[in-house]
C-alpha cells in the first residue's frame, strides 16, 4: 500500500494526462512552456521563437553532424529547456528537432512536489517498472488503458488500469475516504494502492 502524498501526486498526474489524451484523441497533443504551445510536427523556427520568450536551451544548438553521429549510435540528441530568468538550475523539459521540425518533447511530472531521489518515489517507480516490464530486453507492446471513478459508502476512488493483450495488467487505485479507520493516522484518509491482476484480454 502506498499512502505517501508524493506518490499520490505522481499517479494523479498519470491519470490526468491519460484522461486529457482520451478527450483530445483527434487533436494534436501540446505542452505549454511560458504560456506558449509546443507540439510534435511544429516548425523548429516557430518552436524556438515561442520558447525564446520564457526559456533558454542547453546546449544552445545541435548540429546536423551531431544528430547524425547520435543516430548512427541509435540515439537522439535533445536540448534541455531551462528557465530564462532563474538563478537556480531547474529543468522544465527537453526538446528534440529533426528535419526542421519538433520530433519529441518531454517534461517532468510533479517535480516541485517530490524529490526524484526520494526512497518513496524510487520504490514506487521500481515497483511499477517491474509490474509493466515484459521480462528482459527491449519491447514494444500495445496496451489497453482504462480510467474509472468509483463511489463507496465512506469515500471514492479513481482507478487507472493498464492491461496487456494476454490479460495481465497493473492497476493504480487512488482512494479518498471521509474518515480514517479507527486507530489509523489522519493522513491514511488519502491512499494509493498498486496491484497486479489477471483477467480476460481486452
């Protein structure tokens, strides 16, 4: 059972991102940096102009030769997106360009609410990775993602289920109860459970 507030933030972020993707299936997904839209397929010049209002890139540029060398090694070269006016080092995201367009964009989830080296966060991430990993080696697998809201007599829960074609899956359950169980600490009203399951394939 995971009842750490930081873990709740992580799984809530996963649920929100997944729900947003379901709502906007036919629209391009976008990230916002400094109020400016960035999306895959966007012209590199347009993305650079948008980011220049709030951010700076590190390294400032990546040459085609560097991209080609990385591609030969099976890698891609990205640039960190950093705040323009901030003394403390903080990564807002990473952006990748290719053939004059944005090819990939990343951003951290909940980084201001938890420390990436926290034992709670590391333990949760390792557990989730083991549950979702097909075994050894690299693998691409199609999964079925479902999100549902459940009401109980004394509270409610948000359930995020990830199911593989063979019926094996992982479920994240966010639970909010109106009153903690007798003898339990007050913070136990907010919980996050992670479980594996077997059921007929989707």
